[in-house]
């Protein structure tokens, strides 16, 4: 193969490769944790935002801060994603159809599998997987002409279950990864870039709350698992929400335009160790 030294590489605008200017991104579970970090990274990259969460007061504060700091448009919707009708109502009244959808919201309540009744299973599956399907379906149906970006939140627990009492969670996240691959396969030709993030242990409000709950209920197996987890971490530190948010930016921006149906693990090397 010969190389023409006068030809510059394609996509040579460094900033444009990671810019989200003129894009609107919808992020679920954006009040706290990883979702809040993704909202901030996307705002930093120039996107306007539509943020969804059940936690009204925290989401309002986050939105206000992002508007002031980054001078972008931020809309908020307070929805309980366990409720499919509320999701449909949101899309019915959605004024700006987002270019980018990040299905981040998720719950990981620890419970022994033998105590996981139908109510518990249905709730976990609906928030973690059912709502993701609903959101993907509504977004794709509305953007069939122009395509778009979808980023779904998986978990290493779907690949290598490590912590006890998370089997229903693991199943829901395995479903998210299967959904991501199927939709990528089906809609890439229509201009959709659909990929999944697979985080390892990340310090968030949710994981801190889980630790508090375990302590109060004397569930010390969780602390044993956490200690083992840290010992196995090659990079030697627990992840921060922005570690995931930076990769979400890569998945959303033009730099990853040939990526489709990928599962990107960001776990400080945990799965290798
Ligand atoms: P978090 O609990 O810190 O934040 C989750 C956000 O989602 C909160 O703002 C919460 O109010 C919102 N939310 C929860 N249930 C909702 C509902 N029914 N309707 C609307 N909003 C709702 O969680 P996190 O640790 O940042 O996790 C975010 C995502 O990343 C989840 O999907 C989780 O499974 C995944 N994940 C997290 C980790 C980790 O170690 N933190 C690891 C792997 C995967």
C-alpha cells in the first residue's frame, strides 16, 4: 500500500471529533451518580440536555447548575421509570426529539434470590430493562429518517457475577446487553449508533446507600465482597462517575462513528484479574 504524504487524515478537526454542539441528549437517572456525571460531561461538550429522574429536588439543582455553568438548554422531566404509561406520556409531549439517548437509570437492591418475590423481580426488571426497551423503541420510532445515538448502561455483574444477592440485577443487565446488540444489528443501517457501557465498581450515591443499608441490616457479606473487589482491582482505585462519563462522551461523539453493538468495559481492569 502506498501512502500519499500530501493527504491529511480524514476527520482532522480534533475538537469536532468529541464535540456535541448542536446536539440534544436525553439522559435518564441524571440526578445522581453516573447519570449526573454524564450530564455534566455532555454539557461540557456543548450538548443541550433533557434530564429524567424520579428525584425532583436534586435534578432541579443539577439542571440549574449546568445551565449557569455551561450556558446550555436543560429541560427536566420527573418520571418514575417503573411506570410505562409515564414513559409514553413523556414521549407524547416531548417537544425536541433527542439526537442522543442514554439509558442510565438503574437500581441494584441486594436481595437473596430465594426471597425475590414477583413484585421485587418485576420492579427491578421494569426499571432496569423494561424502561430501557420502552425508551429505545420510542426514540428509534421517532428518528427513523435521521438515525441517532443510543448508549445503554450494562454492568460487569451481567458478565461475571461477583457480589452476592444481585442475581435479578445481573439478569436485567444481561438483558440490556442483549437488547443493545439486537438493536445495533437491526438499526445500524438506518443511521443508529447503539452501544453499551459496562462499568465496574463506581463510587456513587447509589453504591454508598447500598453500603449504608447493608451496615444497618448487618449484611456483612457485602463488605466482604467489597474488600475482595478492591484487592482484585489492577488500577488500584475504585472508579469515579466521570470515568464512565468520559467513555459515554466517546460513544456519543463522532470519534466512535464506526462503533456498533459494542460493550465497552470500564472497570479498572477488574475482569482481567
Ligand atoms: P445512583 O443510584 O447513584 O443513581 C441512579 C439515578 O437514577 C438516581 O438519580 C435515581 O434517582 C435515578 N432513578 C432510580 N430509579 C429511578 C426510577 N424508577 N425512575 C427514574 N429515575 C430513577 O446509581 P449509579 O451507581 O450512578 O448507577 C447508574 C447506572 O449504572 C445504573 O444503571 C447501574 O446499574 C449502573 N452501574 C453502576 C455501577 C456502580 O458501581 N455504581 C456499576 C455497574 C453499573
